[in-house]
């Protein structure tokens, strides 16, 4: 009766409220990884995902009336989501910025060597 969106929300809430605490306990017990370290590892991708989700949700609400075929709106939103996530993870993660900058420098030096 609540639809696919409600199922998705329940799945997300279940993941973060039930599974994440168990995973952190298990990682601490089995490998000595502290919960603080587990949370810091997922914080930046989670922030980028939340930004992407808000943008895609809003875009879908705006785009849906303009398309008779729902698949077209979904494909546009998926493409936008990929783009927004890439920008967001680059913005929030120094590690991602460093990785991309290193790869770009390596690529440029290979292109000069040809």
C-alpha cells in the first residue's frame, strides 16, 4: 500500500539503524577497528550520496511532467545522479581530489611522452 519509495526508505533505515551498529561491533571484535574509524570511512561517500539523492529526487519531480515515457525521465535522472555524485565526492573528499589529481598528472605526462 505504500509503494516502492516506502520500501526503499525502510531498507535504508534498516541498513543504518540495525546493520551498521552490528557491523561496527563485529569489526571491533574481529579486527580491532574502532566505530569512529568505521564511521569516518563512510562519512564522505554518505554525504555525497545524500547530496546526489536530494538533487535526483528534485529533478525527477521537475522532469516527470515533461515526459510521457517515465523511462526517459529516469534515464536523465540517472545520468544527472552520476554527474552530481562525481562533483559531490570530489568536493567533500580530499582523498578523491588527490587521487584524481595524481591520475591526471600521470596521464598528462604520458601524453607528452608520445
